[in-house]
C-alpha cells in the first residue's frame, strides 16, 4: 500500500483483501511491480485478443518501439514480426513513425511557436492521469498533442478507413490499457497486450522463431522515433535541444523525480522557466508491462540504441520524409480534463447507499439521518479540499491548537519528502501539528493571526531553500486560520480564480449545508461560514 504514490489502495481487514480504487488510481503499475506477493494483477487481454483473431475481420497489431529492449531473445526483429503474423495478425506495424510525427509537433509547440507558456509533455498516460486527478489546475499546461500510440491508431484507421479492422497495441505500459479505453474514436484500439501476454500467446500456440521466415513491418517505420523508450528519446527524435543554456526543456523520469518535478512546475514555474518532458517509469524501457528484471535499465537502453543504429544504418531518408509529408495534415490535437478524485470515505458512503438502494431501504430512522448528515458535513469538507487543491500556491488551514485541518498538494510538495510521507498516511496532513513541518518563524505568523485576529500580508519566508511570500488570514476568529504561500516572483496572486472556485463550491453546497444545519445545528453551518470568510479574506488580500 505504501508503494502507491497517490494512496489508491484500500485494505479490507475483514476479508484480508487489497482493493484498487480506480477513480484514485493513476495506473502507474508500481503496486504490480513492487508487490512481493503478487496480490495485485492486471486485466488480462489474452482471451479478448484470441476472440478478435477468431473473427472474420482482419486484426492488425502495432508494436511499441520498446520491443527492441524486450525481445532480445529473438535474433531478428523480422522474425518477431513473422511470429506475430503466425499468431494470426494480418498486418504488423511499428509505432516509430508516429513518434517522429509527435516529436515534430512538440518541436513546433515548445520551440518554434513558443509564446511564454510552459508545457508538461503528455506522452506518458500516467503523467496525464496524475495531472488530471491531482493537479487539475495544471491541465491547461499538458501539451495538447496525441501520444504516439494513439496517433499510430489514428493513422492506421485513416489508412484503412474503408475496411472494418480490429486493432491491437503491444506495449510495456500498463496505463495504455486504460488510455485506449478513454480515447475512443479514430484513436481506438480494440485491445492492448503487455509483453508478458504476447509471450504467453507465443507459448500457448507453440510459435518459435526457428519455424518462421523474415517478414518486415507493414508500415509506419520511423527514424529517431526508435529511441522513444529511453526517457529523452522523443526529444532526440524531434531535435529538441536540452541545452542548459540555450534549451527550454528538461527531462526527468522515475516516480519520485516526476512527482517532485510536477510539484516544482506547480509552485516554482517562474523560476524553472522550462517545459518538462516526463515519463513516470525510468523510461518506457522499464515499463510495468516488461519482463520484471529491474536491474537492467542501462542494458535495456543499450539494446534500444543498438537496434536504432542497425535500423538507421541504411536508412532511406527520402522515403521517410515522404511518409512524414503524407501525414502532415492529420489532426494530432489531444484534449484533457480535470477529474474529481473521491476519498475513501466518499466511496464507502457510496457503497452504503448502493446497498441500501439495492435492499430498498428508506433512510428515515434517526441513525440514518445522522449518517446522512455526517456524510454531508464530510462532503462539504471535501469540497473545500478540492478547492484549495486547485489553487496554484501552497495553502494550509490550521485550528487554534496549530493542528492542520487541510493542506493542499502544492504545499506538501514544497515542504518535501517528510510531509509527503505523512500525507500518504494522513491525506492533506489533517490532524498533524504545523510545528512538525514548518519553522518556528513561520508558525509565529499563524500564531499572531490566531491571537490578534489580524491578517499577515506578504511576509518573506523560506521553505526548503525556496523563498516565498506568506499571507495568513482569518477564517473563524481565534479558531481557524489559513495561510497561502506564493512564489516571490508572482506579480499578483490570481485570487479571481480561487474566489470563483470557492463561490462555485458554496453554490453547490449551500442547500446541503442548510440541511446539515437543520439536522445537526450550529456546528455544521460553520462550513458555509468558513467558505464565505475565505472569500472575503482573499478579496481583501488582493
Ligand atoms: S497502479 Fe499505481 S496508482 Fe494505481 S494502485 Fe497501483 S501503485 Fe497506486
Ligand atoms: S513511462 Fe512509459 S511505460 Fe511507464 S507509464 Fe509512462 S508511458 Fe507507460
């Protein structure tokens, strides 16, 4: 459970069972690769692919460029293509040309048409999930370009638009299984196979390389796109400079690095002055759908480079340019949207209500009313939490005993690993003492506002070497205060955005909170007061 970076695994003590909460999960596969007892498994697509292959319509397969790192036990890629044909796939494509096209789009967006807005690359579906679910305010910074796998599907469906085909993707990426479901339409795959699944199929059908002849890909072969499985391969494919002096992009990969990088992009973008090229694994060479030998990232990368060198030795550049030209008008636009992440309590309540519904139980007795009211109070708190997590700045709300009521992700990331570790156990650091995570000098400002019922405006503070402005404001006199940490370079805090979001939350919750007031009395209506006070204070602060 600790391995999950977003606390998406629930443990049911009663039946000793782990459950993944899909709405919270970002499909990184860390639990799958780290779980010593293989208690976690993924949805197998083997039966589905077998069904597709038994149908009359032709089934095509697209191979992720990472096959060069994975299938080194097969002596020649053309044998591998043949083995796939022996399974029944009518055509076998590479995804490398799609990578080249995507890379060219990135070059255009990040360099040639750069107008001061910095982007996060959107090629890794886990990074996209992370932003949509946990940094919804950064969704507009995801590069609006289709990932290579989705673009490859679109290209093939366009090329064979008059034929009813089924399309399968072969990948090292667990998240692709979920990504292709959400991106239907012309980018749709009918099934996604991970590398171990195709190996099982080869074994089951007794297909070995000595039985087959060479066969080349049926198309979409690329150039430097072959380097894609290595973290910064896509930048090399697009000739995008990572020069520290002249470039405007940085690459990082691996769970911890990506989490930190997005946190910095969120909190210190004015200092970073950089786009980020992010892959959640240590490059796709180490994707969760590869053979589980995690000691050999460098060997796997070397295999990718060797393969690319061999393939590019007699490369026909003219043909490649003509291929690129053929696709120049294809729409490569992608869109993303913020997602709401439910809490465990939220989900438990939904389950309770579902069960009550199924049993046709009407919640009229007093215990049910209290449960309902408690849940609604809880929901109101959740709304507040959702709002503060949409703000591009660190926010913490504390009570009169300096206990944290709620802190947003941005603040947790700025404070560092210790806070992140605590928040894994206590989401939003709720209940933790402010003193355990911040310096005394900072705490004094909160203490001052609590005692004197007075605001603190734009004080210079330092968290983990990051200079920030801190404003502390009252929410409930002598009972509840909030602090906002902002970048020193930010000209003006965009309170409009926050005020609007909170206003929406209030509108949404007003009826609910009034009902709570009716059921539980004064204490529950404080939530509404809190929200209103927060708006008032921020308006003053502007
Ligand atoms: S796949 Fe990743 S996000 Fe989902 S439960 Fe496993 S570790 Fe957590
Ligand atoms: S790094 Fe590659 S394999 Fe890993 S999650 Fe991202 S796209 Fe998938």
